[in-house]
């Protein structure tokens, strides 16, 4: 989440940011990170290692520094220079290796962070569970539908704790949105729209290639495990999200956050019934497989959901719930609640075609059937804005929730079942896009049909 500065916070309070009617501004209060404020005995500490220390892996390692009672004791990556980057992230020297099995063989490792490419999630997670390690796995949980169910089975068979890494599920903004949704204040919601748009080479995964990248510093054969064999290609290693062999494109990078957030807020823990996608590859014709624009409409039993991700225009991240009583909208780190005016009113527009005598008769009858509400009984919902304090980090909250679950053995919200359902939503979007068909989820056979 991107917290507001004090200046922006004051601007909202003054009405210079919020549009329309004046809103009540609320600064959400973060809960204390698990274990904060108390000493943790060495025997009570959780020791973990990170398998995968690229951009996201290092971001997660940095976030763990805010979580008390845990200790990083090892790192693993196929690219040697990332070992150094990981040690800089945890601010100490820890054992580093290319071979993740060396991590899993260690008796002093309680849990692992899995931040490898999507196509290798399954093998690392399954092996980690078999080795008795709890697992934090980056999103999307799976590269294929089959991978996801194999991972769920491994977690259950090993009696492990698993959390998937869509951190919005642990955000105080999303928790507030869930509270409002569950209270009935939004009314019935039949339509949800969400988008996450970016407009930069970095946002399109066109990452620079480090000067020392070569077959000597990268274990290319290990990277290709589970993917077609091909000659060394540094672009594929560092820009893997562009290619179907290793990633899930925009659906796996951004849709999964939107789907996970919407599932959490609405209390949904199931796969969409079907999906229809449109889009194209317009700007980034650099040899990638995935589109730079994708739009998908999902059918759920109680609502429809329309998602858009566009790499050619930056409007950030937003989710809007269109309720019969109010609109609930998340934009970045700010949540707005805008009541709908649903107070009873006499018809006006269509009466223009009535003669005066009939209009008068109708209005008199309407007034008799709708006496004015007594002042003390009259209540109306108030427009409100909620935001986070400066410095708030939902990634650290998500990490804290995982390590708390490791200690208490109580499942996380974004466990293997929740994460699998969200990931299948990504697979539905891509199946519909590439197949130019309506993708239907068949729960009985656990397959996508089109």
C-alpha cells in the first residue's frame, strides 16, 4: 500500500481531494505486529529461509525485519549476485546456496519463503511440505490448475501451514472494507469492477539485465526445470513474467491481487463459474507471449466482476463495489464509502406526459402513503474516507500473519485453498484470452473447459 503523507491527509480533511459532498475522514489504526512489545526467547524464535531472492524475495526479506520473533538463517537463488542482495536485505551474513534442497535439509529451518518463478512453485512447495517446513508462497500460487491442487494436497498431507503472498488480504484498508461489506452497509452488490494499470518499462517487466549475468553466475539448467529446454537467454531469466513457460502474465502478476482482495472483502472462497477475456499486445512487441492489455469479466453466483490491466496508461490500482445502498471504492491506500440516495421519492420524469389533474392526484396519493419521517427517527448513512498512516506497510502485516500462524498452527486467511481459488481465476482469464473462448470452470473434474 502507498500511505498518504501528512500534507495529503490534511488536504482530504479540507475537502481539496475528496470529490462531491464533504466526507468524514478516518485514519485507520494498524494492529501491533505479532510479538511486538515483548521479548522473544531464543527457544521461541521462528527460523526461516528464503528460496528465491530476486526483486520480490528481497522485498519480503526487508519486510520481515519489522516482524519480531523471527530470524532469517539462509537464502537460496539461482543467480549468485542475488545472494549478496539478500544478505544486504536482512542486514547480516547468512548461508547462501543455489540448491534449495540444502535449505530443506536443514533442521534449524522452520519455514520457507518461496519467491521463485511461477512454474517452479509446485516443486518447491511440495518438497518443502515433505521436508516438514511451513510455506509462504508468492502469488499466483500455481502455474497450472494441476499444480495448484498438487500443492493443496501436499500441504494437507504434511499438515503444514501455508500462506499465499497477496498482501492486500492482510491490509487494514481491506479489513475495513470487509467490515463495511459484511455489515450490510453497502447493500446487495451485483457488480464489482477493478483495475490495475501501469505505464513504464518496469511496470511491463522490462527489467535491466545485470552486467555480470551469464551462464557462470546463473544456474540456467535449474531455471529450465519444468520448462522447455532452450539456449541461455538472460532476458527470459530476468523478464520471466513475459513468457508462458514460466509465468502467468498480467493475470498472475496483477489480476491475482484484485481477485484475492475482492474474495476477502466479499467473503468469497470459490472459483468463478466462467470468464470471458479480451485484450491484445499493442506496445510491448518485444517477443513476449502475454498481452499488455487484458480485460476479463467473471461470473460468480451472486455477482459479476470486471477486471482490467493495462500496461499503456498509469491509473494505479482500484476496486469499486456497486451496492444497492452505497458505493465502496478502494483507490491505492484510500477507501471511500459513498451512500446511495435511496430515500423514497415521488415520480417526476414520466409525469411530464400526464395532464395536470392526474399529476396532482398521483402526488397527493403518494404523499398520503409516504408521511414525513419524524426527525428523531430519521437516519442517513454518512460519506466517509478511510486511509492509512504514513509509513504503513501491508507486506509486513502479511508476513506477521504468516509467522503468527506458524507459531499458533491456526490457518491463515489466504491459505492454500483460498490461494488456489484465486490462482484458478488467473488461469481462467488466460485460457479465455488465448483460446478466444468462454472459459468455464468444471469443479467436478477440476478442469477449465472452453
